[in-house]
């Protein structure tokens, strides 16, 4: 069983390193959403809830610090606000046991993920 887990981990790492940057962003969103949903499914267990929310928080924090305001301009600013909202919602969900805050965070992440999926399917032409 341990060899299967190792093989799966190696496959996932290979998938990320072979992916283009847009695909990596989509994978990050998918991971954050997955951890949020796991927390929602086990919401009444504070330990399980906290573990999933901690992982989701780490992913969204990475998305936040990766924003490039010079190239992203207004969109980067809007993403900054949305990421900060999601992070705050995840904290409220964990600390206050606020299920609605978690559901709201999932909604924002799902909307953003769909937008990034669409962009990755139809990437913009490079500018010269």
C-alpha cells in the first residue's frame, strides 16, 4: 500500500511539473476546493475541519502571494480582494464554526476555478 501511495505522489508531482502555468493554477484551485469540501463533510469534527481548512488556507495564501500586480493590473487587485475574502471566510469557518462562511468560500473558489479552466482551454495570444 505504501508503494501505491508513493507512486501516486510521484505521478501528481510529475503532472504539476509537466503542466503549463494555467494548468497549475487550476490544480491549485481544485485542491483548495477539495480540502474545503472535505472540511464541510466533516464539519462537526473540529480537528478534521481544521486540517482541511488549514490546507485550503495554505493553497489560497500561495495564490495570493503569487499575484503579479505589475502584469495583472486591475485583475490582480480584484483577485487580491477575493483571495483575502476567502482566507477570512476559512478562518471564520474554522474558529467560529461558521458553516455559511465555508460555503461562501467554496462558491468563490468554484467561480474562480471555472474562469481559470476556461482561460486554460482558450489561452490568450502572447503579446509582443
